[in-house]
């Protein structure tokens, strides 16, 4: 990685707030990659699409299951992910760079081969760690200086480094390097951050185009998604959406939400910014969310979602059902010989009862976490399947209404 004392080893590109996107000769290569988004049906802003990639076609809307360090927390394998109907797995650039190392993964054939996963993979850029590791980093124009959360060693990551790491991993979709700004932030800070994120995006495009031409690149069809930022400032969000849309990337993400703002503020941002992103490209809402968040966001035009909640909650005995969320540690489930959710066809509900799973948690058996995470991911992926069917049938509004009413009927 780059020497902190000599950051000039990578040339800087500074652009105005409205960059002339034609200055990048490499942009045209992004258009010609092995990808295509086909709109199958729509209902209002809700979209049902097929996104073709070099690792298979993704049916949207889709929930990406979060395999941070190339594994789902809760002892699920790649085979398990297939069994819970996962279409896309998501892994973390920063964490895999720190351990075991992206160069090691490249030597072993890339992330798909490393984790025995053949379907699409998305890697985030490390930009979220600019937010989550705020006490361990320093942001500069060239990039971000980190102290590793594992051993404290110094790490530098900028747009070029992020693209190199993601290229070594060989993911299907790479995310642009950006700053995820905390809420609340001043408008002045937000505007300066978004301007820098735009400059970083252009550097990401250039670097990825170079990497995709290298002979030893694992995935020469790796595609780049841009990220819209701007916090809860609609005018900054909209202007940024207009600028990055001109780059005609394979997909666009909305970042910097679910970081402290209210759900109503998040939905308001989506209503403001989604109309300014290309309708003929997938739109990804990063780090969201709950079943309720997903339903509301699909209605506002979102295709891709990811969140750690189903796995995290499952590891703590909280499970999702069509009647809301249950806490299986509750004493009332001690003699409950019914499955988590009647009618659920997941491997857990087909074989096990609430009483048994509660016992496993009390006995501190790892199987308890595995069973609940399996159920939760199956629940999320099945809900996305139902959403797709509802949009195709022109009945999404009715589906959403019934689903939200069902969630309210549960007591923990």
C-alpha cells in the first residue's frame, strides 16, 4: 500500500462540481461490459427487473445476503445460501483486505472460488469504514488513512487501492470508493464531501478500466456501481445524482442512509433522488434494512438491498415471521411445539420447533444461531420473491398493505 509520507505516487484528479465526463476515455468500456438491466414490469415507481451479469441473472428487487468476511455470521456455508434462495452475496473489501488479504485470495483463484460461491458477488468499497471506523481514520483528498481495527497497523485506502483490492477479489460488482457521512452533518461539510466523492468516482472508473484490461485480472467483466451521497439535503442529493448519472455506469447506489436519520427522512430522500437516477439501471439502497423498510423502498423505486439485521437478529434469537418479529428466549415458547412461522418452507421450520430452538439458545449451542439465521435469510429472500410476483401481477400496493398489517399482529 501507499507510503503515508509519499502520497503523490498516485496522481490526483481534481474536477469541478459539474465534471466534464467526456475527459475519461475509459468510461465507454464500462458500457460494453457483460451486463444488462431489463425492466420486466413496473407499478408506480416499483420496478421488477432482470439484471444480467457474468455470474448469472439477478431478479430484482433483491436482498443481498451479507457475507462480510466471505461467510454469513451464524455458520452458514455457500451451499446453505443456495438453499435459502440467496441470489447475491455481499462481502466487505476492507475486512478481506485486512484478513486474510486480497492478494492471498487472488492467488487462490478469487473470492468466488475461495468461498465456493458461483452466483453474483458484490463487494463494497471500504467507504463505509470511513464512517464506522471514524475514531481510527483520517480523510484526505488522496484517500483515507486507517488504523486497523485488528492490530492497529496503518492502512491507506483511496479510490485506486479500493479498485485494486476489489479486482483481486474478482467480485461481480465493485462499489465506488466514497465517504459515508454521519448524521447529522453540516451542509457545508456534506457538500465538500460529496464533491470529493465525485472526484473519487472518476478515479475509480479510470482505475477499474485499467485493471479489467490486465492479463492476470480474475474478472475482466467486473462492473462498477456509483454511489449517490448527500445526507438528508435534497438539493445536494439531486445535483449529485444528475452528475453521476451522466457517467452511464452499470448501476447506482444510494448511500449515507440508515445512519441515524428517521425512517421518514430516509423515505423522503428516496422520493427526492430516485427520479434523477436512470430508470434503466438497477438502484441499490445500501445498508437497508427491515422488512418494513424494504417494502417502503421498493415502492419508491429501489432494486437492491443489503443489511446485516436478519443474520444479527437471528444470532440473538430474534426471528422474522409474517406476523412480526419473535424473541425465542421468551418463556412462553418453552413448551411451544410449533415451527417459527406456520407455512414457512425453510429448512428450520420444516424440522424444528420453537421449544427446541429456545432450548439450544439456553444451552448455548451454536446450532441455535444457525437455525435462526437460516430462517431469517429464507424469510427475507422469500419476501423478495413475493414482491417480484406482486409487481408483475400489478398488485404490489395490496401486497404491501397486507404484509405491513400482518407484521403488526405479533407480540414478542
